[in-house]
């Protein structure tokens, strides 16, 4: 909330991302920025996920700067990250609106379907 109060809406996501890092550091929390996670499906590497912030090696934080309300698509992104990483909780934040929008997200009860959705969020280097 301190980040949104200080910056307000209308900036690019990277500005909120950097401000979140400063705020997490000030709070004395351990975190990693742009934490890369290698994803395997059926024993083969399919690419990397990049978590905006991983806080205290437990909480996945995904930041957005949309002028629209968060949709199920953004929620699904965080659920997929939780299913792929097995971290216990996620926080989805949207700094792009007049009021900060945030949601606490828990992993799915059934992990079976995440592999079908993961490819849309994975970064894979182009093959020559």
C-alpha cells in the first residue's frame, strides 16, 4: 500500500516493481526479484518462469499496472505459478487503478491440470 500511496496509478509496471523491492528491503523481508524457476514437463525442460518477487522463499508476488480490474486470466497466472513451484501462497497486485487492487491466492487443490496451462507463461529461448 505504501508503494501505491507514494506513486499513485498510471506508471509502467517496472516502476512499481522497483518500488516494491525498496519497500520489501525497508521492511527487512528477504526477497528475490525476477526469480527464475525452471519448469519441467514429463521430465523435459520447457523453459523458465519469472516470478516478479519471491518473498521469504514462500510468497509469490505478481505485480500488474492495468487500468482495468484484475481478470480471471491474471488470477490463473498466479495459480499456475503456485502449482508449478509448489509455493504455498501468492499475492496479485494491480497498481494501475485509482485504488490498489490486491488478492491473496492459494494453490489449486488438484495439481493435475497446471501443465496444460504453463506454456503460456513460460519463457523459452528460441532455438537456432
